[in-house]
């Protein structure tokens, strides 16, 4: 039984502001000065979660990813490195909203008994944070909750979100048949670098890649990774830009994956030659988008949909070439934001099934586990590829019947190590894209030519109360406010190849509107019309 006095006294130092909190798309996100009590209470939940799982290590990541520098956030990572089990999100929300320190402790005890948690079981938590200035104070709040509840804590200081997920998975699989890697940041770099070199073998890169790190944690971590990749004559030349983590106000400002995806243009700070490959990470390095300008100076975005289609086609080819295609089911998971042309390309050209889920990697990840090779990416660049235990077994045990089969199998095998199996990881995805382009001998223009995106527009609409917007059908339709969906349907009906939806963001205080149509002008027009329907509601 937790020490009542200790928990209540510690909680009293972290008073809850007068507002309602909810565990959103990626945990709790808001202005950092509102988060103190939330992080303390997340510490209590982490203690419960670890004890419920008999002392398996739970991760806590303090980050607000793509959000502005003054925001912060907190999310929990489950033992295999995946997002917190969704059934526990409601407990997180209830703890965050408990009205007094006593009520908080009563709820903590109620959860202990309702969830049949052995309060004598050990509890272990690891924590990391991004580069925001509010991070250390929030970690201190977490530590107080963990100390009051007798949890063993390791603070990994500054890491990318995917590095924390990696460590959680490594710790919990150590000594088992699913051992994932060495439990250290160095182990992470070594694993990626060794898989990258194996995947490349004699293949050559055509030029280098410019990587915009959003002035976030991805900058120093990519610089570190580069040391492990080596830069022999045939190595990949990575030019790192926007890696200023000393100026906290620069984070995600006029740069980063979200800026590029939303504005459909390169950050002004990224200077690249025509046809040079460019990529942008987000503030905690779990998203990546590619882009380039052509010889006429026109900008072209190669977003998460493009990475998904590139990866799916490459993996399907490798499965075929290694003689495993009959044994491995391949699928792609997308959200409503996926460009209609990408979905059509996957189903009609690649002949691979597509599943559509709600926004949030937790939803996509879950759906991807249903395939032997599950490729999941959000259009915003957040995603990865999951290999089922069955797939890993087939890939490891298959006897190739020709040198070509052996070659394909070796590449496939190296990709199971190169691709982060815990969560979408911008650094791992960067290397994956580079490997695929090198194998295919493709320029970004070849990649772009695989299909033609429908012109689209993403708009952020600020409303009084975004919570009144309730979506269904993988967030492609609104059930409330009543009547809004029929207005949207009516607007969409007036455009050729029109498609649009509105949904409340789970990370920002806004409603997002997505629209695509036959021409750029029509997509803009449709987005504007749906945005005003949302404002009117
Ligand atoms: C988070 C989630 C993503 C989601 C994004 C936007 O990304 O991890 O899955 O796509 O928020 O979500 P929403 O539209 O609900 O605001 P990140 O990179 O900010 O952690």
C-alpha cells in the first residue's frame, strides 16, 4: 500500500489548475506552465502500470513534439515500446482531473484495487525529455510522484522520443527470445548503423541528403548517429541544418516536418540545389518528410504517404525476390489524411490492402500488427514498418535457392533491424528511405513519378470549443454537431474528385480541416468552404 501521507504531501506541491485535462492523440499536451500537476499524476499512473505488469519497465517521455517551444507534453510508453494501452488512457485522464490531493489518493487506491494491482510488486520507470526549457522542472515533478510511490527510476535526460521507446523495449526483452538491442543510446546508434551498412552493401548513393532537424533533439542525435555511420568514399553525405538547441525559441519555428507538410514549402533556412534530396524532422524526431525542388524551381513534397508507398513496394519486391511472397502478408495502414492517389496506388498498382484508422500512431500501430509486414505512416510523416514474429522467423530460416534470393533475403533481414519496431522513428526512417532509393537507383523525381498526388490543403481552424466536434468512420465524418456533416457533404459534392473532412486535433486547441480535389484552386476553395462550415458550427 502506498504511503498515504507521502503521496498527499507530494501532491500538495503540485496543485491542479482549474481546468479539465484529457489524454489526447499523443498523451497530454498544452502550455508547459499548466502541466506540473499532470506530470506528477502521470507518475502515479506509471507506478500503477509497472506494478500491474509485475515490474516491467514503463517509459515516460516529456515532449510536445511538433508544438511550439512554450508547450510541453507527457506520454507513457508500454513495455514493448508501444504507446500506452488505450484502456489505461481513461485512468490517466481521471487522475489528472482529481479535484484534491485526497481525492487523488483515493482514486489511486481505487485503481490499485479495481485493477487487482499487487502494491508490493516492484515498479520501474525510465524517463527522457526533448530539448524544451520546461523539461527539467517537469521531470522533477515526475520524480516526486515516483519517489512517493517507491518506484525505481532511471533518468536518460535528453533523447528523441523513438530512442526512449527503443530503450523501453530493450530493457523488457533483455534475456528473452525477443531481445531487441543493447540498453543504451550507443546501442541504438550501433544497431541502426550496422543494419544500414548491411542493407547497403555494394549499393551507391546518388548525392547526399540535407536534413532539417527543426532545432530540436533530432539535431544532436543525428550528429551522433553520423559518427557511427562512417563516411568513407561511398558513405552517405548527410548535411545537418537547423540543429540549434541552444536557442530554445527556435524549436519548430519556420522549420521542421510539420511546417513543411502544412505549408507545402521548404523552410527558408534550407538551401539546397535543384533535385537535391531534403528531409525535415519534427521536434522530437519521430516524424520525417522528404522534399526537393525541380530544375524549374518548383517545390515537391514527398510526405508520409510517399514513404509508405516506397517502403511497401520495396518490401513486396524483396519478399517476392527472396521466395517468401506466399508466406508473408503485406498491408499498408493510413489515416483519412492520406492522399486519395496514394491509396489508389497501393491498392491498384501494388495490389496491397489498405486499412484506414483514426489519427494517432497508437491506432495505426495496432492495425499494422495484423499483417506479417505492416507498413504504417501518417501523411505527416509519422510511421514505421512492423514485422510479425512469424515474418522474422520466415526471414531468418528461409533457405534461398539462388544467389539472387540470398541477396534479397539479406536485405530484408537487415531491414528488420534498421526499421524501429517500437514506434515511428525519423532517424531510422531517414536511413530506410536512403537505402531504398539507393537500391532502386532512384532520384527524388523518380520517386515522385510513381503517382500524382491530388492537390490538397490542410487548414487549422480555431474554435471556441473543439470538443463538440465528434468524428466517426475513421474520423472521415462528423456525428456532432448535428447537421454539420450534411453541409460538408453538400460542399464536397460540388467539386470534381472532392474529399474533405474536419476533426478536432488531439494535440492542439483547434479543428483540422483537410480537403483534396481535382485542382489546386478547387482544393483551396473546398478547404475554405469546410473551414467556414466548422466556424459556423
Ligand atoms: C502526434 C501524434 C500523431 C498525430 C499528430 C497530430 O504527433 O503522435 O500520430 O498525427 O500528433 O495529431 P492531431 O491531429 O490529433 O493534433 P507528434 O509528432 O506531435 O507527437
